[in-house]
C-alpha cells in the first residue's frame, strides 16, 4: 500500500451475458488504511448494459467518455504525490472529450500528462491533429478543449497537475497544450513515470514533496521549447525518412494519387527503401490509417457540418460503402453511430 495521501483502485473485467445474480448495481467498497482512502468498483456479474453504465460512472470524472466497444473493460489504480494525482491502468477503446462545458462542471484547473505504455490513439485540439504510440507523452491543458480516441485497448499513465503547481517550473502551461514528447526527448519522462508506478508502494509520505519537485523539473525540461541541447533526440535514418513520409501524407490526405510510388518519387528514394523504413503494415496501411483518423476526428467534432459521404470522398475513399466498412472495422461502430454519439455527448 503506498504511504501517500490517497489511493484509488477502479477495476472491471468480464462481460456477462446473463442477468446479474445478486445486485444490478456496482459494488463500491471504501476503506482507510495507513492514511490511504481506497475505492473499488467491480463490474463482474452485471448485465452488458449496466456494465457500460458502470464503466462511465467509474471513469467519467474530468472527461466526457464515449465507449466504442459493446463490453467496456478497465483497470485503474491511482495515488497522490502531494497535490499531483497519478493514475495508471488499462482500458478498452474509448473516445474522451474535454470541453468548456466539462471544465465548467468540474472546475479542475490544471494540466495533464498522458504516457501511452501500450496501444495507439488519435487526437485533436483546436488547432492541431495528434497521434500517440507506445512511449509517447502528451500534455493537455484542461482549460482548453481536446478529443482523444483509442485505436484498440490501451495501457497508460495519467498525471493531473494543478496549475499552481505547474507554474512553479513552467512559465506558461497553456502554451504547451497538445504538445507531444517522443523518442529521446520523452524517454526520460516516460522512464520516470514507469518507475514511479512500479515503486509507488515503497514511497513514504515524507518523500512525496521532493518527488513531486523532481517530476515537475523533468516535465519542464521535457517540454522546454528552447533548443538548448539538454535533450536532443537522435533519430535513425529510417525514422527521419518516415517523418518525411508522414508529413507528406498529412499534406496530401485528400489526393487520389497518394500512393507509395508517388511518395517514393517525391522523396527521391526507391520503393524498397521506403518499405524497409516503414512500420509493419506498410505505407498503404499508413495512408489509410491517417485517412480514417482524419474522418473520425471530423465525425466526432460537433461543429462539423459536412455529410459523411462528403467527408469520406474528401479524404480519398473511393465510395461511401468502402469507407463505412473500413471505419466500422477500425472503430467498432458505424460512421453514423459515431457521429450521433458525439452529438449526444454535447447535449
């Protein structure tokens, strides 16, 4: 048991097909041991519809959550280091949104770090599109809006930092909204967070102040916009080539001639070089993944007025039927269902 201010454990597994045998409501156990307040939410023995409702209640504190699977599952553990809350665990695919309405409702004023340990996600702030992979650390300002959608199950570490704490080492936290630290630049922070959750049970309350100071210094160092050489990311030739490929794809998502052959010709490399540098799935898969993510981000944006057919055509899909099949396979719901769910969230 971590000897910290508070600790929370939320878990849910299984997807029963039969009605619950005892109670249709989640069982919540509360206990206090060694100064730690513990809460457990168990979803075993519940009908599928109640399973989803329980999942929402357990995880939907600061974010509007839309589950993207019929049987959502989650395991969540958390603790405090002084004023900083750290949570970690694993959950099934979901889309989360932070809006002005959400911020007004909960009143939380601070920033959040999110380390992806396993899995992938696509996201969007007001002025940029984002994507996360294992090892990436993202920073979000909770006064500003953002959307984040998982691609499959995901393991994570989340860190919530009150703005007053963040300002001790970061002059303008709001300016870092949507920043992403990857590669060597994010490795030190990611390693620290991994170690923190691994050794949390051994941390004593007397050490939490020093630990939170170290964390905030590392956050400031990681997301420092100045190029002072303290954390210089060393990229392999393949990674540098793929950075160029991904930028080119992002600029040409709607182009019908966006093919591996066109990309190789544009970058002055051979097809064999291109495929050697590409991740599993190849360049074609990368193109369609980026196109699906772009349409998905538009569909879950309540301000987007264009039709699904218009959006699918805009991002290079040959037909609306082709797009619908690919989208449903990737996100587990149809495009129309995803749009309706996003609109309900804003009501």
